[in-house]
């Protein structure tokens, strides 16, 4: 075997090693992407669980939410109940805004919007409170959210 033959063999081995390395890296990146997407999918539920754990023991939250589930508007809650419930619902809306952002960026699929708190966005209380929450959210999200849930940010609100 000549020196040229050895050089050619070395180049062949290097080429095969390079291809194998690229295949290995592609597999690693794919696995990493799957893990990142799984984590992104878990986070909203974790955030919602933390939110529920924080508010769930507050008597004002409990009584306010009972009234909301019975279709109360803002006027149907005491001022202290409204304050606690508004903080909860704004936090819930912030989770939704984050989901929408991650869907736009291709991190999550559209079905990520079907999470536990979405039913509250259709409640009478939420509809009558929506204009208060808009100032804490991005304009683009507000516009999309209003269409999705048939909300109106221009109506008057009882504070």
C-alpha cells in the first residue's frame, strides 16, 4: 500500500466519521427540541396549578368564584372579592397571552389554548371586567383575544 493509498483511506475514514457525527448531532438536536417542546407544553399547566394553589385557599377568592360560576357580573361581587378575583383572572389571561406568543413562534400547537382556565374567559364577570385587564396586555393580543372570545374593551367598568 502506497502513501497515496493511505491518504485516500484516511480521507474516506474522515468522511464517514463526519457523516456519522452529523447524524449523531441531528438526533441530539431532535431530542433536545422534543424535550423543549414538552417543557413548553407543561409550563402553562404548572403556572395554572401554582395560581390555583395560591388563590384556592383565599376565602374571598372562593366566594367570588362561586358567584362568577353562577353568572355574576362585577356588580355581583363585593369590592374585596373583585380585587382578588381580578388578580386571579389577569394572571390567567397572562398565561393565555404567553401561550398565544409561543404558538405564534411555532413552539406550541394551537391546541395548547385548550387549558383549564379558558372557560372563565366566557363568563359574565370576565366580559364585564375585560376593559380593566387590557392595559396590562399587548395590543396585538387584546385584538386577537377580543375576536376569539367576543369581548369589548370599550365598555364601561364598575371598579
